[in-house]
C-alpha cells in the first residue's frame, strides 16, 4: 500500500488512517490465509496499533486485563506467537517489545527505525533500503534479519533544548 506509511510515525498525523490501514491488512491477510481472527487475537492486535510505540508483553497483558480480557499470560503469549508467525506483528529484540507489521502480507525484511527518546518506531523494508544484503551478487540467502536503527526523531529533537 502507501509507501509513505512509515514516514508518519515521527510526525503529527491523523492516526486513525494508520489504524484503519492496519486493521484492513490483518483482516485481508487472515481472510486470504483462512485464519481465524478470534476476539483475543483481534484485541491484542488492536492494542498494538493504538500508536507507533512498541509494547512489551506485560504492557499488553495490563491493557488486556484493564479492558476486561482476563487472559492468562500463556494465552496472551500464544496469541503473540500466532501474530508473529503470520508476520502480522514483529518482535523488536533490542526493546524486547512488539509492534504491528506495516507491510503485512508482503514478503519483506523488517527494519526498524527507533527514536530513543519517545520510543516511537517506524518500520521500513530492509530489502529496499539495504539492497546489498539481499542482492544475488552477495551469494547469500537471508533467513533472518533484525535491523534496528536508533536515533532521535524530529518531534523529539525539535522539542529538546538540550
Ligand atoms: Zn499513525
Ligand atoms: Zn513487517
Ligand atoms: Zn522521538
């Protein structure tokens, strides 16, 4: 879909456009792959798309219990595993937290641009932005890539007097 989606993570924007897009992508993916979008799967995903800040497992559990989903940690972890296995959610190792995929249903190597001040994250497509790693001239087939780029976003650097 829109390639400038990830750009909005670090700008003031109408987030309902983002969340509608995320919702449409998970619904489409589950429909095409015959996967059941159970209420809990839907809920965990919905919690993750409220902003562009990745959430830890305990933050997700917290929101679940506050909002009346009394799920035990193992069940919530199973839901997260399901979402991750299907590429709908990524785990950001460096932050030990989870974020909804911005390119669900498209084969891609996720790369994360992380603001170390506000923790907002933009997902970019690693194979487009680091083409050398995925080029055939390197004679290498990537099986797993975790690209995490940290820095300061414009909203934080504008605000900071430092
Ligand atoms: Zn947004
Ligand atoms: Zn992704
Ligand atoms: Zn920031």
